C-alpha cells in the first residue's frame, strides 16, 4: 500500500484520486502585518501572549480557508514564519544575523551567517504542527526548508565548505522530522529551491536527504520541492533520492521542461504545479484541467499530486484562494474523466516497484 492512500478522503466522489495540496506559504491576513508592527514596537502594549493569540487566529483562519477550497491536505499557510531561511536560522544555534539583504523587487530577508557549529536546541515546528492538526479536519502537511538551501542562502563563516555545513544541518533536520513524526505528522515536504540553481551539487543534496530519511517510518510521506532552474541538469538523478514525491514548478514556463521527465520512467510520485504562483490572475478550471493532463503524460493518476507551482504568499489573498478552489474543481473533473475512460494514460506507464 502506498503511503499516499492514507490521504484519500473516505467519501471521495471518484474512483480515481488525484491528491490536492499546497506547497506551503499563503498570503497573510492584512491585519496580521499590522499586529506584527505593534508587537515589534517597544513602546506598544503588546506582548508575547497577544502575538501568540494573533498568529493562532491567522493559522486557524488559513487552515480552514484551505479546507473550504476543498484541498485534501492542508497547511496553515506558514502564518508564524517570516521567511524560509530566516525562520529556521533564528532557531538553530550557530547562526547570527547581520541585517536585511535585497532578494527581488522590494522584497528583503535577513540573510544569516553561520559563525559556529550548528546545533539543535529546541523544536522548530512541532507546536505549529500540533496546533494546525488540532484545528484541521483534514490531513496536514509540514513544509520544512532543506539543509542545502539553509546552507547555500547563508554566509558560511565557520565551516570548511558548504558541503560540510549542509550535512550537519541535515542531521538537525532529521532530528526535527523525528519529533514531528512522534507528534503525528505523516506528510513532510522538504524545500530545496537552491538545488535547481546550483545543479552540480545534486549529489550533496542526495547525501543530505539520506541523512534526513534515516529511520523515518515507511508510512511517513516525504516530498521534495524544487523550483526555479534547469531540471535537465538534475534529472534523472532526482529519482535516486530517498523521497516519495518530487514537487516541481512547471506552470510558470508553460511546461517547456515537461519533456525532460519523459526521457526516463518517472519512478517517484509527481507533485505537479498546475497554477502559476507568480501571476495574479486566477486560471480557469478548464486551463487547470489541461495542465493536470500534462502531468498524466509523465505519470499515471495514482502517482500524481496536484498543487501550485510554489508558495503563493506574494499573491492577493482572494487570488490565492481562487486558484486553490479552481485547482480542486479541476482535479475532481479530471478524475471523473478518468473514470469515464475519456483520458488516455497509456503514455505514462506505472512505476516499477
């Protein structure tokens, strides 16, 4: 039995099942930004308890928004996180911060420096997961920034090279995932956007993932999210990674790289981006159905997950919700077409066990 089957709703309307989920980040309610300003104002009467209540409310709101859209697996939209590297570096001994660095447009993040051996102190995500799982009526996925990106997007002032730093960070990520599994998490997504931009290091990422996946039970689904790069330089090597699912950004370039994944049998599950996280227009249900069918050119339905390209936190919230709602409707429509025999999936042979 695939560990994917546990996420199929008992009352699912179709014989076929395309798992629907999100990558991770989601637009924060505008009021949360105003609350954060008060929390960071030393002169405001607004402390830790008030900030905790505000982030709890935001996490509850977005988790239920994902459920209202119909997603099979939800997250809290990363309401408690500021940025995918900064959030974790702030919780790892050995990091320090030197000030904001411009990323793109008017967006900045506080790029950290590694100034000493990295060490695990207290849990990063367990409380976040437990809160979301308690709020949610559907299964919850936990996105976590991978060790290669944590190393590559930081200044390394303590280790001989980024490879050594990556492996130490991988051991910490493994420790955190073990705690998440003990807390009940069964779907973990490791985010490695740095991989596709520095593809020559795919072997380093593979070794890091081996460390992360060590002793993780078979019923825990591990996904790897990769984006923004030339996939031909890391495929089929991606298939050797000890993960269940490869989550890929393909909608943004109109599936120009889809043929890359037809050169070798796709032996992992494919989480296909079917809406563009960088376009502030809601794709039609018909367009998303067409995008989903592209995934069926690579894998059969039992290996296909349907998601956005990437996190959607930079979109207007109503646009992000519209994309999720249409994504779910499109997936259910394609399932119905599969049930009716209206889609030929012979081009995507099932992966060998």
